[in-house]
């Protein structure tokens, strides 16, 4: 386990990367004995720095929800990170939202569903039914993932490990919310789908069933994983349930359109 001084130093490296938009080298390469718990400690230390500087926690994200991604990352469960107020972008119907590319280092776009909570969820032993009871509504969401830690090592080209991704706040950079707001039991959550277009071309399609069969499963998992840290999901929190498409790289000028059918469309351009 890494000592507290090193945890603080690595969190400061992430903040330096956030400020300068220059990625840092893999933590897992420099400290091969680090653990998944160390990764979450680094992430929490970085979030604490943001809060101390005036940011507000608005929820959480769940990542690595697909079995394929877990296998490639050599883990057997998802990971999670924290959403902060400066990460949120709101998209209204008929609007093409402008997102500043300068806020990110290497942005990529993923299609998700967001659960907006009206009641707390405190683990352990939170169930899917309790998640549905605590959810005010579900709405379409886009996660913009980013990489303050290099995705591929600058020397060896080896991909980063899960310790790096977790340390990097589970690679979260931003969220886009919009579309219809629906009661969690009023839809067949597994069959919620979306078409993601980039500059008019269909890049990805997917169903929310790709998120552990039911995206509500991940919300229960997260509430239970937070419990040993003395944390819980709170009313008003937004929880991103996990992507059901692969990430699509974004560049300045790119126009994205996410069509969720009856749940509406999100349109945004990186500027």
C-alpha cells in the first residue's frame, strides 16, 4: 500500500495534468506494487483537492461495466469515479451544445443512461428494487472520458492498467445531460438504445442491456462499494450507469448526435 504522502503527491500530479493539459506517465509503471485501493485513494485525494478549490460533488460514474472491458483490464468488476459540477453540460431539445475542447486532454464520447436520485442509497446490501425506489428519473447522458494519465506509455506503448484508470477518477472528464426524463419502472431499461453519429456518420449503436443486463444493477453495486469508505449516494446525485457503446475519439469541430429514440436526442459540438 502506498503511504499518504505519496498518495497526495500523485493526486497533485493529476491536478497539474488537469491544469496544463499535459499527461503524466503511468502510476502503475512507477509504483508496480500499488493496489486498486491505492488507486481509489489517489482519486479521492484528487477530488478532495477540487472540493477544497470550490468544486461541488454532483454524483458518480460507473465504468468498465461490460464483460469485454473487464477482461481487457484484468478485473472482474466495474470501477467508479466522482462527478463534479464543472464537468456538467446541459443540452436542450433542438440545441447544438458547444463544448470547449480546451477543457479536455484527449476526449472520447460514450453513450449512457443517468439515474437522478430522490432518496439516499446507503450500502451494504442495496438491491435493484431499492435503486428504482430511490430514483426520481432516468435520462439520456453522454460521458466524456479523458486521460490525465497516458492511455499508452510514451516509451513502451503499453496500455495503462486499471490502477491508473481508477486513480484518474475512472477517466471521467465531463457529462452531457438532456432528453426525456422517465420514471425508472416506466421503461424496459435493458432495451433502451441509442445511435451515436459523429459528423453525420453512424459510429456506434448499442442497448443498455450491455450494462450488466440492467443499468440499475450498477447503481446498486456502486452504493454497496461506497459503504466501506463511509460514503453513500445522495438525493439529487446524478449517477452514470456505464457505457453501452465503445468510446469515440473527439476533436475540435466534431459534431456528435446521440439519438435515443423515444427518449430524445443530444447534439453537441466540440469547439
